[in-house]
């Protein structure tokens, strides 16, 4: 079974690669590939070349779905699109994503997994992993976080693990690229300790359940 991921950004890809290595080590015949983008972007309006070759996930979604729909048609495979909800209405956002797949006649197995609010929520869903990776993590901030809430999730994680908290991080890492490197480092360090069978994030558990459905089909 091949899992083809389309992922919003590099830090999310780092986490998913770690998760999939854990899964594939316990399941024979599993392969996976992660295609990460440079942010989420937005749904296209006129489908111009500038819109659809932006390097942003939503802009390029239809193009990549069609491409993998063709290239993976002769093997057991699934396309899993992972992206942040941010402040969107989850139900409406999912409907828009499914509409793109329907309009482009994507007939091979595919699923959209939305991290609510951001993929950092999946990391915060495993307190033991956070503390194992960062023994000096601020537990007060961690315990005040309401799981899968719309609250600026990556900033919460920064307050938990970064020396000086999010305000210090924004001074130390003023650019998007620098912040992205920090997020990737958190994903790498905490992801190594994560127990994928026990997590407080409903959106993470949905993601894992969709993977497990495909594993059971293989079995």
C-alpha cells in the first residue's frame, strides 16, 4: 500500500514522515511519499498559470490530484491531503476540498485530513512526548491549552518549549523561514517521542484512523 501525502508545509511533513516511519516499521508492504508546499495559499479563481503553479497547496491542489490520480492508478494507493484549518469553518472547508476532487474526477482513494487549528495541535496532544523532548517545558502553559481550539496553536507550543516563549522567538526569528525552522525542529524532536495510539487531539486521531482504515484493507 502506497501513501501519497500532500502537505501544507515542511514542518508538518517532518512530523508525518516520523509518524509514517513508525507505522511502516510495524507493517510490511507500506511505502509513502510526502510532497510539501510553501504554505496553504488559496483556492484558484481563474486557474491561470500564475495561480496554479504557486508552490502553495490550495492553489496547486487540483494539478497534483490529477497527476497522482493518473500515476497511482495501477497500484494500491491513497492520496492524503494534510492542511491546517486555521480560522476556517471546518465543515465548509472540507466541502470545498471535496468539491475540488469531484470537479477534477479524482477516482482513486483520497482523503482530506484537517489539523484543527494547526498541526502543532497534534504535537500538543501528547504531553508526555512534549516533556520528554523538552524537560524544561512550561507545564502551566501546556495545561492551559484547550485541545484543538482556535487560539494561535503554534504560538502556544512556542510558549511551552521555546526559552523566553513566543515573544522571544519572534524577536530571535523574525522571518517566516526562521520560524519554520523552529517548527520543524519541534516536530522532529517531539515527534520522535509521540505515541500515535494515545493523543488528545481529535483531528490527529482522525488522521490516524484514516491511515488505519487503509492498513486494514491491506491486511
